[in-house]
C-alpha cells in the first residue's frame, strides 16, 4: 500500500511539474508574441536572449549587415539582446527615410552604450529628437558661425595647425613613423580653437593626457562588447572592463571641459566673445530666470563634449585613411601634387577659394569619403513615433541603422567598389562630377554638425602637406591592408610611412 501511494504521489508531482512547465512555456510564448508588434520587417534568426549578437560581435559587422541586406531586402530587422533594430540599406531607402520623412527617424535610441555615455540624454549627438535638441543644435551652429565655422576666415586657424603639423613631420627625418598621433593633435587643435578659444602645444601635459584617452577608449574586443551590451554580464570576471573604460575616458574629457567652463566664467567679458564656451555662458546668463530653460551649465558641458569628441574622432580617422591611400597609390598622390603645384606653386598657402580649379583633388577627397566610409552604419537613429514605412510597422523608439556602406559599396552604382579610383568623379573633360551617392556625413536633420568644418580641414591639411611632402611606405615594408576595423568609427589599421620633403 505504501509503495502504491509513493508511485501515485510521484506521478502526481510529475504531472504538476509538467503542467507548470507547459504553463510557463505558454506564458513566455504569449509574452513574446504580444511584445513583438506584428508586421515588422523580416530578418535573420537569432539565439534566445542574445538575438543576433554573436553574428555582429566582430570588427567587420557592417559587412554582415550588408550580406543580410542581400538576403532579406533593403529593410530588415535584427535583434541585439532584446533590442529590436531596423536596418535600412541602399541609397533610395536611406534617402527616403532620413531625408524625405526625416522627422519619423530623427531620434536616438537609449541603448546600453548610450546609457553609459549620456544617461541623462543631454547635448546634441545622442540626445532624443525634440525641442531641447533643436534649440541647442540651432544655437550651436549660429554661435560657431560667429567664430568662422564653415567660413574662409577659419582657414587661417587650419593653416596655422598645418604648419605645426609639418614641423612635427620634419622632426622625423627619413625615419619610418606612424602618423596617427600627429593627425589627432592637428585635428583636435582645430576644434579646440573653436570651442575653447586656443590651441595646445603638442608637448603640453594636459593635451597629451587627452590624446592618450582617445587611444585608450572606443576600441572594443568581443568580451568588452558583451559587457557593454548586456549589463547583467558585467558582474562576471573581465566583463565589466568595457563600461569602466568608457566611463574613465569620458571622465577625462568632461573634467577638462568643466575646467574650461569654470575658467571662462572667471574671465568672461560680454564685449569680447572668444569661443563657443563664451557663447553658452552669455546665453545661460540671459535665461537665468527661466525655470523651464534647457540652457544650463550641465547641458552646455554635454554640448561642448559632443563638439570636442565628434570634431576630433571623425576627422582624424578620415585623415588617417588619406595617408593610407596616398602611400598605397603613389600615382594618384603624384597627380594630386601636380595639381596643387599648378594652382598654388610650392610656397603659396592653399585656400578653398581655388577649390573649383582643382577637380582631381576634389575627386580624390570624394573617393576617400566613399572608400573609407568611417561611419558604415552611421550613428544609430531611432523612430521618433510609430511609423509605417514601405508597408512595415516600425514602433516608436526602435533603433534604426542606416547602412551607408551599402551605398558607398554598391557595385551597381560604383563598379569595382573595392578599387580606390578618383576617376569615378571626373567627366570626359577631366572636370569634377558631384555624386549624391557619396554621403559620409549622413543625410537629413541629423547630418553631421561639423560637415563644413571637416571638409575644409581635409582640403587645407591635405593640400598643404602634399605641397611640401611625398609620403611613401618604408623600403621593403609590406602593403598595409585597406580592411578597416570598427571601433568608435571605421578606422584604418596601423601602419608606418616615410615623409620625403619636396625641394
């Protein structure tokens, strides 16, 4: 009798366990079903919990995105650890979404990494679409224009930096060297002159500390990415390194910005406006009695941080690609130099006033923007509201990835896209031919704030350096790869070169 009762009890417990498991399965399946809006775009299958993370946790994720577009079409869905992302591929789709229906896709996601970088969602770069973002973007652009942003009188500051750059190159003699730190120094000093009103000497201790922070940050390996995107894993050994590193690097920049802001307050003179910080101090003072204003010191620090980091990282990365393609293509370098010398000679400082007379140089820089594509997935957008796009439902807050790589490496528009060829942008008469399919700065209302400055910097620095130097690979050195690495941007792999002064 006892045995019968035991088996009956065991069967009953198993039935309860099975029923519980079935109910849990039904619960999770139902939750998943109702938490996933219907009529989303198609996309690749993913793993439970992590989604498609393992397919994207590599240094060439833009190529994975591009391959998926060939399978699932120009609009598809991926899942990154529970975060739904819609990927837009191809020029027509990206242009329609971001330019023609731009307000629908003009926000920023609040994902794991943005929560680390900007938890209060202030500033411009990672702030959501809305009134504060519009006000500060408009105000920042207006203020920067007062200090020459995008105007020819800005050329003097860029030329000053180019002369300092040349002096550093001359110190290297005929020795091979990695030019990346010099590039960072020069580009950072240009943005410093606009934001802080002055430049640094390259040997300045504070400046060196800031540049070291650039080198330490924004480069994530696989395990670092796991800790960044999956907060629960940060408690495991080694997994908390990524978020900790990001916070340390951001802390270095923000401490410097706060010091500059405090110092400017002490010497502020409304009759002598020196830079963007002074503009913000003046504006903040004018709104002191407005309890609803977003013009506060905290917001100003975030905007200044956005300008400082974005203005340095993207342009320095692009300029480093310039040197890579120059040493790999000596014939192209020679043609650019010939054009520079025909227009400016060997001593007259270059100026954008003569840019129209330099079609080959213009074509070279355009091809550089296409081939390098330093933001292959652009800066992630987010749907500003529930949106219907090409028959698909895209809920508010959904991360939107504009795959610029798919535009720049479209073989239908750019035959043999892997080849570096400025001739793509020259007509039969050798004149420059603009192509709207080259969009390295993005499109729409979130287009890069520093586009005009970056274009001016690249033109002035490249022409002034090639006016005085020829850049070559060291004797016997293997050719560096043109396959970039994804970190904060799509960066060229490290290489060394030799700078040969021109007589």
